């Protein structure tokens, strides 16, 4: 009988040649425990997923309650299911009145696929404008509007009529015209290493879309759900998107994505043709029950209030000569180092010292921090102290 590691390497599909390979025994609160008795402080929360920490007791109770009622009963959009209604109502409380219709899918990239289809269905145009540095997922449509050519070239041809513009470059906005179906943008770019739009730029972008009849799709799969210190990142900019996508932290640890828009726009999926977008497991009752409870926990425990101060504490304490730059919005943090090699070494050394860090796909000279919102001040201080010690050792090794 093969051990777990050998079986994992031989029989489970690999996403890289060098996976992280912690063998998980359990995860609880802000920590992950492996089968060898080691304890790790999780500073990435499953890439911005477990924002409430692992195994939140209220979320677990909601899942158990739903488990006793029913699991999958019918493809999305046919039966009236209470978990879906509960989740829609909780989301509606957090959003402007304009965004009042919800299409639940299984993941963030699926939400983006649906958003691109909806835009084409609404205005009959085929051109999309996306952004240099963008990452919207790895399915064909989402990959088409993502930037990293190294990750795309093996899968071409992708969607045609996609043009890329530079973030915060007002001149590039002239490329948005009457042929543009939609502009799609991560409100805060994640894979690009936490690149943050300027307020004036976002307002001019919104105005330009209005002028030419292009829809504005904001991808908040990573930066939404409180990660930036507001429930939705677009709240920092005084604008409202036509279409909003969410995922990751939305499920409170369960797999879910969501497409959100005004009901008048969303109804385009219901006719000409009918079943304009379909999903079998989207809106799964367990995922919706978890997500709805997760939203209630965030509100009742007022978790978003402390996000900015916790992010600022990381920024203050991560003071080392090898850090080139820290880019941050709330608890969405990129720490840029002197080289790709140093990032790789730091991530390995941090793991040996009980901290989980991770890479960015397209920004290899920076590491990511996206910890649970439940992280406390003492845990932040301890984590930063360990990271500074690791950086000091790496710096001394290189001399």
C-alpha cells in the first residue's frame, strides 16, 4: 500500500512540479495541523477563502442543519430552495439597490464566464477590454481576459476580440468604444501583486463605460467580502458596477461563486434563448447555507471593522532591508522582495517555522498575505517577528 505522499504524487492531478505537500490532519481557527503533529499559522487562508478562520462553529452548525434537510434536489433555477433565498437576502443587505439579482455557481471563474456571456447577451457586442496584470480564472473565457501569456499560450486559440489596457492610464480608456461589450477588472488586482487603482481613474472608467454603452464588470472574487476593509472593494471608489462577481470567501469554506447584477439585466439569461446559462450544482444548498451564515457571522461579529488596522500592523512590523515594497489594501497584501529566489526560500523557511505563506502566479518576486480576519494582534506580532528572523537569516546566507 502506497503512503499518502506517493499516492498523491502518482494519482492525483498535479498543478505544479513542486506542491506544498502539507498532509492535513485538521484545520481549526487560524491554524492548520498536519499528520506529524505540526501546527501552522495560516497567513493565506486557502488563498483568501477561509476569511472566518477554519471550521467556524456557526458555519458548521448551519451546514449540519441543512444536511439534515436536503442536499441537491434540482438543477439551478427550477426549484425554490430556502438556502438560496437566504443567501440572496444576506447579500442584498450588503449591496446598492441597483444590484438585486443573484446567479449562484460553483466557483469564481464560473461567475466570470457567466458575466462575459451576460454582457454579450445584453448589448450584442463581442469585444472585451481587460487589464494588463489581470487574473480572472483558468477556464477558457476567464483565461482569455487574463493577462499572463506564459500561462495562456499552450491553450490558444482563446476568445477573440480581447484587448488589454494599463491600469491607471487614463489615455488607454479611449480604447473603450461603441464596439466594447464590457470592461472586466479586478477592483484590486490580486495576481499582479495587489495593484490598486486610483480613485479618479475608477470614476473616469465608470463614466467612459456609460458614455459608450459598455458594461463594467468588477471581479471581486478575491478582493470582495471584506478583504480590503470594506465589504466590497468598489465601495472605496464611489462607483457601482453593472455586473459583480464573487467567490472564494463568499462560501465561508465551501465552494461557491456568484454573478450579481440588476434583475432587468439578469433576466436576459431566461429567454432568447431560454437556459442562456445553466449549472447543475450551482447554488448547492450546503454551500448556500454556509455562505449565508458566513455573512451573518461577519456582520454580527463586526469582523470588517478591524481589517484595516490589522493590515496596517503587518505593514508596520514587516520592516526589513530585503523588503522592496509592500502593497496593501486591508488584509490583501503583497510583500515584494529582492528576487524570486528569496521569495521561494522564505516560503520554505516560513513553513519550517510554522507559518503558511504563498506565491503569486504572475508576480514571483513577491509573496502573498491574505490571513483570516480572526487573526489577533498577538498572532500578527508573532508571525511578523518570525518572518523578520527568516529574512535576516536569508540575507546573511546570501552574503
